């Protein structure tokens, strides 16, 4: 709707320019007219100018109110302005006759054959009425009248052909854009397949290592807070054996959802293995990271599974903050050792690297 409204506003701007040019020319002609200055100013300049401005303000109001037939109102308004300009400059009406082609040309911009038909009929009716009731046109011969009528008809058919052509071009362009969007979405999806674990909506093992390596490199060159947490579901094989693999998958997806719910925008979560997860924290103190990990541990421990209400699921967590002397391997092995320590000390707890 906004694009259409902007396009309507552009057409209104062109009409304002046409009125401005016409009014300027009229004021200049005032000095060369045989009419007295007061009569010329009132009849040839002020009255037409007020009427034209009134028409444009009405069109502007129609555009703002999102009138459903606004394109027809614009054509009618243009036809009214053209008629006023024609009457004002009737002394050179042979030249001004070309103005009656303007509504037809404007209607082409709306790519509507019905609008072009309407505009042609409207222009024809106005011309016939002016021929019958506007004295200056009575001097036109039959040849002159039929010649202009032929020009009008030619413009009508040209406008229809242009509209058809523009419609085809527009349709082709829309189809092309849609295909490009479809291809882009497909590429994004394929990229997601290579980076994500679709079962949990977390990043996969490969992406985790790539991202961790990049962050360690950046942290060495421009230090910032970086920490790593490794998580492992406790006794997960027993859950699979007792409750079945479907419930095992439910535990995995629930744990992943809890992890995501507790993380912030700068954090990175991945499914490192079958029941193993990894979280990379950036721009957080170790205390803030431990608080998040503890909340994840509690949320999982207190989670209730509808299909196995008596099953309590826990996780062990190993945590280590990055220090400048560490490599990516050092950081990961320290977190892995902390995770092993949490398992050895009874599970369902967090252990930090010493």
C-alpha cells in the first residue's frame, strides 16, 4: 500500500509542476494580452489557479484516505486540470489540444486496461462536450476534428499495448525475484543443514569447533571475556534402555530447549555429541556464566516429562574460563577434564577447571 501511495504522490507532484509552469506562463502572457490587467489576472490566472489547486488538494485527501478508486480519481482530476488549462489558453487551442493526451498517458502507469478504456471514453466525452458548448472550438473543421480524433484513438491503442507490454515485463520481473528469493531460501536452508543439528536446533559438532577456534584467535589478538562449558546428560543410556529411544530423543530435545532458553544473544550453544552439549560464553564474567549453567542444571533436574513422569534427568557440567596462555585445544581439554571430574564426584553438578 505504501509503494502505491508513494506512486500516487509522484503523479500529484507532476501535476503540481504542470500547474506551476502553466501559471508562470500565464502571468508572463498578462503583459502581452489585449485584455486589461485586472480582468486577465482574475479570469486567466487566479480563478483557474484556485480551481486547479482545489482539485489537487482533493486528490491528496483521497490518497491519504486510501480511497479504493483513487486511480480513477487521479485520471478524472487530471482531465479536469487539462480542461481548465485548455480553456485558459483557448487562444492557442490547436497547441493545447495535445494536453488531452495527458490523462491517457498517466493511466498507463497504473497498468490497467480498464482504466485506459475509462480514460479514453472520458476524454472523448469532454472533447465532444467542448466542441458543442465551447465557442472557440466551433472554428475547427471536420478534417481538423477527425485528425485529432485519429490521434486520440492511436494514443488509446498505443497505451493499451504499452500496458500489456509493461504488465508482461512486471510479471517476468516478479517471477524472477520470487525465483531468486526461493534460491536464497534454499541456499540458507542448505547452509543451515551443514551448520545445525536439526533435532535440537543447536549448532553441530563441526560448527562448534570452527567457532571456538575463531573466538580463541580473536581473544588472543583483542582480549575479551571467553568461557566454555561442556555438558553431558547423566546415565543417558539407562534412560534409553528403560524408556525407549523416543523418550530418549525427547530428553535430548528438552535439554536443548532449556539450554537455549537460558542463553543470551552473544552465547553459542552446540550439540557436541549424542547426549553432550557445549556452550561458549562471550562478554560475561565467569560468575555470570556459572549462574547460567547452574540454572540450566536446575531447570533440567526439575523438568517433568509427560510420558515418563517419574524419570529425573540430570546433567554434569565442566566449566573453564579462557586465559591468554591457552590454545583452543587447551581450553577444550580443560573443560572436558572438568566435566570428567563432575562425573567422578557424583554427577549432577558443575566443576570448574583449577
